[in-house]
C-alpha cells in the first residue's frame, strides 16, 4: 500500500472515531471555570465556576430546596435529604461511555459505604429522553436501591439551577462534569471530586466517611484556619 493510500485509510478511520468522542457524552471535563465553596475539602482539586452561573455557596449556607421526579415516577423533594449525607452528580442515560463509568463508581461507593444515612442523587441533563421509565431501566443496570440512589428528571431549568447553583457543576443538554459533590446533614456543600480517577474517588470516599462521622452539633460549628 502506497503512502498516499495509507494516509487516506488512516483519515477514514480516525475522523469518525474522533467525531464520536466529541459528540458522545458532551462532558465538560474539569476545564470548566468552576468556583469552589470556601468550606470545600477539595480546594486543590476543584476548578472554578464563572460568577454568572454559579456563585459560591458560603460556608454554613444550606442548599436551596428543589423538587424533581425520581426513577419510580414519584416527586422527589430535597427537603427529605435533611439529616442525611448525600452526593450529587450529573449524567444522561444515552451517554456512550463516561456516564456509565461515573455511575459505576457511584454504585461501588454505595456498596462500600453501606449506610442508610448516605444517599446518591443523580440528575439527568437530558430530561426529554430520560423519562422516569428510562431512568428506572438505567438504574437497574447498577442494581440501584431507589431508597439510597435517586435518579432524577424534570424541568431542565430546575436541573440547570440545581447543577450550577447547588452542585457548582456545569449543566447543559448533554453536557456535564463527571464529579461527585458531597453535602453534609445540614445540606452544605463540603467538596467535590472527579469520579473517573481512582485517587480522587478514594478522597471522595474519605470525605463521605468523615462527614458521616460528624455529629449534628459539630456540623453546625464553623472551622477556622
């Protein structure tokens, strides 16, 4: 095969694969301009969010209440998370790769930290396609316990508000960050870590365990440097 023909073959194979990678999950990665909560334990690992979309959650400020629909078709009210430690994330069911690995990591964390006081809350960024029935089918792939792992859908404006204002993660249709954001029993953001990196997942699990170990009174006490 001459060089010219070989180059054409490489081009024909490489371009479709590159295109698939670009349009697949639409993930923002960690290059998004994301601002860290001052009480985050992940200050060195978290990038910044623009002030226009995600103002910093000040220490001691609980997450704003929101309502969406879970994989069983029931209304989910974030007020039910009070007194629980929970982790928020964003995904969509048709994502061909990264979202599956992200949710596999969450499934592993839930199995390892087998505590009813720890809840995972996953928002779809493709609510038109991710109906409750579609999310129920997707959740079955991870043998998700609906009492401990909520897959949520609903109005995209609400989802974007929760993602950017509460999780401090970028959210657009088919675009998200593969991070887990941890909240304490008071609903305060305590930090976030990337779910596709083993060392970051280990830090995430430590953060979850540390926050679970806190007493309610201790959680109300602000730390000083």
